[in-house]
C-alpha cells in the first residue's frame, strides 16, 4: 500500500496538539506533543500505533517529523505483514 492511502490530519480532540494518521477512515496512529515530559527533556513528540499486533507506544522523538516517520514505518510494517499473510493463504 502506498503513502497515498496514509493521510495525516490535525488532531481535533480537546487539548490535543498533534496529528493522526488515517488508513481510509480508520485512525491507526498518532504523532502528538507530550506536555507532561520534563522541561529539560528534548524528546517531547510521542508516536503511537493503534493496529492489532503492534506495540502501541513507539517512543518519544525530538521533532514531530521524527514521530510521524516512526508511525508511518510501523503502519507500513503492519501492512507488509498483512499482504504477506494474504499471499501465503494464512
């Protein structure tokens, strides 16, 4: 599956500051600012994934771009596993 099907949209939840990645109409991950981190910590952008079989917490990153890339990598990895399972007949 290509990146055209992965769409980033602004998170519109209350008090949210970040982006949500969608596959079609399903939200499958986030890249969001974590205001609970200490002032001295430079890694304030948290990446998450909401796909079955994947780790929910992907880590904290220096920039929103780093968090987005980590989320996209996790989604692509999940999609690659999905397509290989279909091809093998599982």
